């Protein structure tokens, strides 16, 4: 038997006491910010259980539905697991290891990196399959979408919707609707909370000039080149997120 002391499990009441009353008109993001502070103040770690939804709602003075929506979003991002028997259990570290980085920003960056690491192989395989199965109809759609994207980008406007439509055209060209469904599911939990990830609404903007090369490779049926360009795009986004994190790690 080990003589190592075991970490005491915080009770629901201990954690609930760390919650703060929220003012009316709060958003789901505000609820999650309050939960993040609770987790840090109560020193909850991976494997610890969060208080029940009803206890959180009463302490924050918000609706139980709003708390449930927030926790489901965290579940989609891999931060908690949820089931009726065990309740809501912390699955990812929420403490702020970087002294100068705000806890909520650190959590946001780490969540984005987790979703990105799952999305990366899906997107690379999608462009391979799209290049392999490309036909004239899908080729025209992809080229049309990339032209729209570059027009919006060149005008200095918000390019995110055009970028989404471009990648959706590539997913459609694979002939497998699961690619679009899986990517949407991976991103949904994150995007529902963070319209401006890391405070940067145009995160990933430096990848846009590579998109015409990606479109051309797919339309020409060049699987390896399409996969290489997609990998470069995904790597650039990851590098950008990590650079934001490094600016606080001083």
C-alpha cells in the first residue's frame, strides 16, 4: 500500500462556494468564465466533479438551461465529461500555469488546439479524397468558392463565411457527407462560445493566400499536393495560436 497522501476530493458545496453571483443579461461565455474561476479557486483537478447544474444555477442566479448549454459546450470541447451517474467531471486542466496569461484565455487557447488537432487529419484526408473523386461540377463549385473568398479577403472584409463555404465545397467533392458533419461537430462547441478566438476574429488570416493553390491542386486531381497545402494551412493556424500563448509565457 502506498504511503503517499491522496488529494482530498472537493465537495460540491466547497466548489459552489467559489461561484460568484452574475448580473442580469449574462451570456454563456460569462457563465463559463465564472465556472473557470470556480475551478481555479476551489482547486479542482482532472477527475474532480463539478457541482450539479441546479446548484450552479442557483449560485449564479441564472437559468438551469443556460448552465446546461454552457456545460454541453465544454463537453463538445473536451473540457468535461457528462453522464447521469457520475455527473459533470473535469477532463482537462483548467488551472493557469502561465502566470501572466489570463486563465480564460489559456483555457480558450488549449481548447482551440485540441479541436485543431482532431480536425487536422480530417481536413487533409478530405482534400485527398476530393482530388481523387473530383468531377467537373464540383471543380466549378470549388473554383467559384475560392474566387469569392479571395474577393472578400482582398477587400479587407470578414472572410470567415466565405472560407467556410470554400471548405464545404471541398467536403462535398469527397462524396462522403461525414467529413462535413464531423468537422462541424468538432468546431461547433468551440465556435458557439468563441466568436473571436483569442480575441482575434481574423485568426488564420495569413493562410488565405494559400487557398487558391489548394483549390487548383484539388481540381487538377493532385492528391499529394492538395494534402501538402492543407497540412501547411493547418500548421500555420496552430503556430499562430501557440505564438499567442508564448507572448504571455514570460
